[in-house]
């Protein structure tokens, strides 16, 4: 089914602030079953893949792939055909990028199926792909994701919304968990000491936390909890640099027993989780909170070595995070 009218336009140049709004009831345009490859001549328009029946947004050399049937998770974010996110084939138990409600103490483990495993409804919402989860009846929450491309900045925006479908007030924070391949380098700005209850201590050096993953150094899973600064988190996989940009959250506004930035290391060496959370906010019944995160993916210049304490690497990430 050809959807020539689905044009993605540039709406914003960066991340907007979180907001609480009444839950609207809006008509959507459901996506029909895939019968043929859907293409569109407009850069950044969603298309569907027949083989996987996934949804893809292409812009320039970039592509973002989503599987609505698998918890609405992002399966890949690629530059020139190479994704920076670990795939199902590489790590069958933990892959892609997921959207959860925080804190984990509200649901323990596993994550709420409505967010993590069950199918999300997919629709075209103006210039964006819109994904809507079912309601988790224990929490009384549902999720929405609006995803659109910004070709001018070479980025995608993933707008996460948590909706309180219950009858009581709830406090909740949005949580984006992105799994990357082992052996990479993760870094982010921080001016705080490692959180005292953090099993994986991640001290800042000259205002930057560096984590160089060595799979052989970890025999069991371990997690680090950090209070970030500046509102960005970066990860290097080979010669690819991923920068995630979001609103900085003060320590006092972070979810209990959680943190603004969390790094989980798989004990079997299959993946690392590069995570960040938004503000822990009160939601009245029938309201929602929205948290946008912008992703940028670039190939490292030949003169920028992917090693800890490299000021050129920090400068590049900061420049990308500030792109408008």
C-alpha cells in the first residue's frame, strides 16, 4: 500500500521540556497489513519491510527500525547500513531499545508486558510514526511513542509519553533502555560522586564519566547508577558515535532507587545497557507526561580516537548534543 502523502517535516530543532497534559482522544490512521514493499520519495517518511514486517524511517544515510509487535522496541539505528544497537541475533534475551515506566520497584521483574513484550498499535500521526501500548492494569499506565526524523540535523526524536489510565494519582518516570554491543565505550558528563548504593562505581574524571567495557572483566551482571549533567549520554561502537540528548534531571527529581543515567553490564558479555530516565513526576488520573529524547549517530573522524579521556571525543559529543 503506497502512502505518498506521508511526509515527514522538520518540526523542532532539539528536545522540548517535559509537560503534563490532559489525555486527548485523537483519531489515528491504522497501518494496513504489509503486502508489498512501501516506499516513499520523501526523505524521512516511514516505510514497511515485508520480510520482518517492521517499520523503518530512512533519512540520508540513516535508518531507524521499529518492531511494533515486539514491545514497540527500536531494533536498529544505523548509519550506512550498520546499526549501533545490538540485534536479536547477537543477543536473543536482551536487544534493541525499550521504553519502560520507572521505578523498577513498582513492578520488580520482568518489566510490564504491556510496555516490554506485547504488541503496540502503530499509526501515522502527522509527520511521525505513533506507537501506542496496551494498558498495564496493575500500574494503570500505558505508553505512547512518537518518532520522527530531523534530516537537517541528522537525528531522530523519540517522544515518550506515559498515560495514567487509572483512577488514582501515580508518580512515575520515563525510562529508555538501549542495549549496545560488548566492548564499546560509554561516556557522559557528571559533576557528582558515584551514588553510594551503586554496585558499579563510575567516578567522574574532569567532569566526564568513562566506562570502557571489557567483557572478560565481568563474571556476573552489575549495574551503575549516576547523576548526569548537561543532558546527554554517548556511546562508541567501533567508529560509530551515538549521542542521546534529553533534559537534565536534578538528583532530587529522580525516581527512588533509580538514577538519571544507568549502565548495566551483562555477566555473560553479550551486551551493555545504556539507559537514562526522565523526571519522577506526579500524574493525576487521566493525564500524561511527555519526555523527548533525540538520537544522533555519526562516524568518528579519523583524528578522533575512541579512547577514554580523549577531549576531542567529548567535544564532538557536546557539539552534536547542541545541534539545532
